[in-house]
C-alpha cells in the first residue's frame, strides 16, 4: 500500500488536458471567490492582517512574490504566509465538505506566489490548483470525522494540498514530490481550539500551511530528501491524526470526479455550520414578517459536526462572532440579514443581540449527518408570541455543491467584497484577468494589480 507514492505519481503525471472546461471554470470561480475574501479581509480585519504584514516586512526576503493589497514583494514562502492569513481572516472562504477544509485559503497563495516566482502561465497555475486540491481533499476525506475532534483540517490537510501544488509548479519528479509531501506532513499542525474560540490562530493556519508547502517543496528542489510513505506509515500522518483512517481508499479514482466538485462556497461570512440555520431563519422572518420582539425561543437542530463548536454564546472578537451560531442567528432575527458589516466590536455588546442569543437552544443530531452526509443541515423552530410555533428546515444551504452559487452569484459576491476596499475599475481589471486565466501566457499584470 504505497499511497503517498501513488499520490506523488498522480501529481507528476497529471496533464492539464485532463481538466475539462467546466472544471477549469469552477477552479477560476473558486479563485475569484478567495481573492475577494482577501481584498475584503484586508479592510474588515485590518488589525489582524497588519500584524502578519508588518512582521514579514521586518523579516524582509527576496522580492520575488507579491503580498496582496499591501504593495510590496517578498520571498515566495513569506508571501504565501501573509496572503493565506488574509484570505481566511473573515471566514468567508470556501469549504470542502468531505474534509471540512478551506483549501483555497492555502492553495491560492501557494499557486500565485509560485507562479510569480517562476513566471509561469495561467494554465499551469490552474492545474496546480486543481491537483493540490485533489491531494489535500483525498487525504482529508479518508481521515474524517475523528480527525476533526482535535485538529483544524484547513491547516493539516491544507499543508499537503500546498505541497502538492508547489511540487507541480516546480516540476519535481515523483520521488521529490513524495519527499515534499512527507516533509510537509511531518510539519503539519493546527488545533481546533482556534475554531472553538475564534482567536488569531485560526487565521494563521492556512497561511502557515501555504508557507510550509512552498518552503519544503523548494527545500527538496535544493536536494533535500524526506520521509517516504508517511501517509500510510504505522506512526505516520494518517494513523497519528485519525482514529480510523481509510488509507487504502485515498487513491481510489483520483480525479474521477475531481474533489473540487465537492467544494462549497459561502453565502454568509460565518462558520459553515451556521448557514442552514441562518437561511431557514431568514426565510421564516420574511414569510411571516417577524420582528425580533415577537420571538420567545429559538430551537435549532443541527448536524453533529457542530458538537463542541459554533456554540460560543460570548464571542469576544468579530472573528469569534462569525464562528458563533447563536450570534449569527441572532443577527438574522434582529437585523433580518447577515453580512460582513454587522460583525463589529460594537455589535458584540448589543443588548438586543445578547438577549436574542439567550433565547437560542442548539441540539446536535448525528442522524442529520447520517441522512445527509454531504451537507450541514438544520431544522429551525421559532416559538413566537403572535404566530405560534413555526418550523423550517434547510438541508443544502446556498453554496453547497447540491445548491451551488451560480457564476453570477460568485461575481456579485466578489464585487461586493471589493466595493469597500478597492477602486471599482481596478477590481474589474483583476476580475477579467482571473476569468481569462486559462488563456493567459503572462500573469505579471495580474500580480501587479493584486499587489496594489
């Protein structure tokens, strides 16, 4: 069972011609979504973004790859670190359902910093993105759900995705790619604490995942060796980080279909486990013209993935609030919307929000996971003063692969994210170049625009 070796061979032998037009389109839209999150995050989470930006400025580095939005260049690993952190800073980026991982937050900075360093073309960038996604998601899918008990998959599996993408762009051979995967698996980390508490560690996870993948692939290019067979080894990655890993299934049907087709984009800037509840609540509020003063109690039954997470009733930061089901649902009931502008420090202390949160009860039901394994479903019940008891359920929230955002939806989200952070003309120039990635030989104008 040489699973790590087979994954490395897949990375090396994969041909861009294998990627159909619809998968290329999906990859481009996913990248557009991620960069929109980065552009908005630079403003909405300015303090958190500046911490890592200023540190990397002080550290310096060969000016070979762009830091998005801030106008400077640094080494490829450092650029990956900063850009990955910024993309994930507002928790509005995509989620791969099978592994509960935000892969694009590590993959976009990886393929962009490496493509700029190597002066590669758009098709090569897109292929590395799809291939990296495939590797990270294949491993992640077969290590869940027990992996999620302690670990943040965006960090652990994102590291492998980044290493695979960087190896592809560097043109490493199969043995070198296996070394890069091995070294990166050895360095992988990132605890689920950051999800539960909403501290800065969560934002850093995809940044460090991208940095490790890039740096260790470059180290192998220098001649370094590394662990072989680390995924399947008895004390290796899979056995150490999962109670019942299905290692032999990792390489079954690679690319058939591509794992990126199981990816979900976000319609709300909140933890994904909250989306079905938000959507169910907003629908009832609109249908019955409800005011928050009419609500006596809210009972949410959600997928058991929410057990131990998303139930922070006293968030201390805007990020923690985005990761809180009760806070997000309270916003939906009080404001009748859930958007980035609502997650401010002032709203953390809003008495209306606090009062509504106290009325929300959450029960995690494993039967929802069993019946609907490809989503995070929710059943919402409102006990009201004037309209009796109301009930609604949402199985596949907007953005789920079974209820996907359309191309127009994604572009509208990108434009909305950019509207408060960038001149419209510039954001449209970036957008057009991203839409043309699969036809672009030279990418430097795009990098220059993203650098600001």
